[in-house]
C-alpha cells in the first residue's frame, strides 16, 4: 500500500462511519417510539393502526391527517418504507417522521410516546457511534 491509498482508505472509512451514525440513530428512535406499552414502551396499541401509521419522508413531512375508521383493516407495518427512506437519505437532507393517523396528536398528548423517545436522541446517537465503530473498523 502507498501513503495515498492509505489516506483514501481512511477517508472512505470515516465517510462511511459518519454517514451511518444518523441513520442508525433514527432506526433506534423509530424502534423506541413504536414500542408498545406492553413491551415497556409508551405507545398505546389496540389494533396497531396508530403504530403502523408512522411514515418517513425526505425534506418535508407527509400529511399527518389520515382518516382511520375503527372498522378499517389494520395498516401494514411501515418498517420497509421507513428503512428505504432513511437508507436513501443523502448528507444534508432532512428526514421527517410523522404519525399519519388522524388521532395521533391526541394520543401523543395523552401518552407522550414521541416526546419521551425524542428525549433519548443523544442515547440513540451514542448507539449509532458504537455501531458504526464496529461496522467500519
């Protein structure tokens, strides 16, 4: 190896590490905010539609007023959509997460699942740093 190739390798590793940290932190945040009360989280879950109404977008939030009737079928798990958005984000882009159920704001007011998860952001970033160090040695 030459000095130049050593530096290029180091730069690539640093870019990979630094680029993965926010994505890993967001994954931890999503997991935490969607964790049901029965599993130690703060999310109230009856049928799962509030939990499954979470969506991700780049550079702007989605419409957070999806009308959900109690008789509606259970919404599909959004994990794949969220992962695609987060993994596709480029440096400098803003990733927005929104619960789109029309009753999400009221449930947040009562149960604080978003606020309590947001307070753990520093912990999620620390987990992202530790994970990135392991992945990109």
